[in-house]
């Protein structure tokens, strides 16, 4: 806990001109809604009206008006009257992109990050809300993580909050509020936050984010009991760290498990004996220290994504991952609505006529000179670009446009029965076109029918069963070779 108190909490505080006195903090995770009302009191913070509810409607598929009514019903049941709110977005909404930063001027770095975002994100930038976080590791290595949220998701959430008679003033990620990036480039932290159906993972180092993801399938229902899949979590944690550059992975020192519940305790107990093998120590954080973000808290206040996000916004200025779309000020809306169009036209016309008559020829000559100098400066580069385009056209037939991975998944999906008797947990596609599938089957016959369907497909060869164990359900692993050339 002492190391947690040394964190520079101001690093993720949102920028605000005046400190707020009260607000409602919400955290969405699947169908789960967590909330708490925070109020400043003489340098401290009072947390009241805590609640944890389950929503029957989905934020992304149901009418936002109906979702808002259900949220309002939960708030009324908890006795919440505060209208201003901040919300932690579901972590599985986030798309992330990590880019190493070369030694370039700031303007060029901004252009580089924009190009990388346009290249690698699955949606256009006009349909995303993007926030950046930069870090510095050992040996002066630098990187930037871009976190993107689909704009439509945020607009639906905004509409639902407004239907719940709330006024959102901030949208961010709860796990980033629980664990701000450590400024020390040699003391990285892995934060684990249990969710409703998944486990949130965040890796921070040197003031920046290195990884941000969820581990799906971290829990499995055995009857009515939710069981932690410790082996799966440990494997995914290893994969996450192995994807980092070696010098960055070596700087990750600690794993922090957040939450006072039994699930967090189970995660800490299951992972604790194995973390020293990875060179990591374990810390479990269940309560806040006496002071967070410069605000005093009641003793024994339990940690939560909603409370951390609310404290972050309540404390005052500082940058952070912000996904609330920009607002047009009330003054600009008023001017646009009530300004005299005749006066605007008259003033604009008079100025335009005077300017055109006095400066027309001078401006024309200046433009010709300016653009001619521009052309002379880029003429060589244009010639190089045209030559490069010719090379692209020449070698384009060498690139594979067969969409191999999607074709394999399509044929594999067609082979599986529609009644869910056979389900896949993981599919691994190797470079040599060998596909390994792991999953569960209701019985032996259902699995055999699926294998027969695969063998009947012309693109699939050498279907072999590696492993079958258990009865109901049966766990299996099989592999096959993808041979698209066999298709007539």
C-alpha cells in the first residue's frame, strides 16, 4: 500500500477551470451498473448513495430512451438526486494502438500518430473518439498509446444518460482512474480489475500506457457458481507481457489486483504463487489511502472504478483519457440562432468589395509566385512518388488478397452445428496453413458430425483429433490443413 501512496495521482486529473463540489460517478460493465455520489466537504470528500445494479437492457442494442428510464429507476431507488455525472466506459469498447516514437518534432509526431491511427484502426477517424497517452521507458525508448472508442457507442450512452435526467461532464475508463501511469521508467505496474464476465488488464510504465485489454473467458459458470480460470488468466498475462519489447517487459515489477470483493481475493490467491516466476510481485488494493488526489477520504473507503473516476474529476485540473465529445458553447449557439443575417451580409459584402477592388491584382500575383515556389520545392518529390506508384502497380499482383483467415473461420463456422452442440473456445492459424481448434461438445456424436462436415469440405485436408476428454461437456482439440487450391 505504501508504494501506491507515492503515485503521482495528478497525472490523470482532467483539466477543469473550477473545482466541482459534487457529482455522480457511474461505471458500466456489461449489464452491471455501479454508482456513487461524491460531495466535497472542507477539504475532504463524502461518498454516499453507493449502489450496484444489474440492467436488463443493453446500451448498444436497446433504445437509449428506455435504457435511460431504467437507469433513472435505479438512481431513484438508491436515493440519488445529483444531475452532473461522470461515467466509466466499458473496457471492451476500447480499441488500442501502441506506436514507438522516433526523435521527431512535435508537429511531425502528431502527423505520424494520425497516419498510424488511420492505417490500423478498423474504423475511420471520423467515427472514433481518440485519446492519447505517451510514455518513456528504459534507454530513452518512447511510445504513444492511442485509445479509441466508437463515436456511436458514446452518443448512445450520452442519450441514455440524458434520458435518465443526467448531465454528463466526463467520460473515461475506470481502470485508468484506479491505476494512473507510474512516472518511474523502471517501475511498471500491471493492474487487474475483475469485471462482470471478463478481467480488465492495464500495463503502465514511465507515465504512459503499454497495454489495455480484457481477458474474455476469465470466468466460467459451473452450475450457478462462477469459477475463475486461473490457468487461462496466467497464460493471457504471459502473452500480454511477451508482446512488449524485452527492455520494457523487464521493467514491469508489480501486479496490483483492485477490489474488495471475493473475486479479487480469488484472483490474488490464484496468481500469487506463479507471479515470482515472471519476476513480478503481487499487491492487493481493497481500500483507499487517507488522501487521494489531494482529497481526504473516510477511513476504510473501498476502492472501485466509479469512486476513483469521481475523485479524479472532483479534484481539479490535469490531463486524462477523455472521450466526452466537445460541446458548442451556449453563447455560440445563441449568436448563431439570433444574429441578424442582414447585418452579417451587409458587413461582409462591404468588406469583400473594398478588399477585392484594392488588392485583387496584388493578391493574384502573390499567389502565382507563392505556388510556383511551392511547386519547384516539391517537383523532385512528386517525380519520386510517381515512380513509387508505378512500382506499386507493377508488384501488386504479388500480394495475397484471398483473405485466408476469414475464409478459414467461415468454413469452420459452417461446419459447426447451429444448435450450439459444439462450440469453439480458441482457433489458432499457423503460417503453414495448419489450423488448431479447441472447444467443447455436448456429446461424442455431435463432435464426430462436425469432424465429418469438415472432412467433406474440399479446402480442408488431414483433419486429426489431438485430444478428447470429459463426458458432458466433452473438451476437444483437433487440427486440419487449409488447402484453398483444392477448390475447383
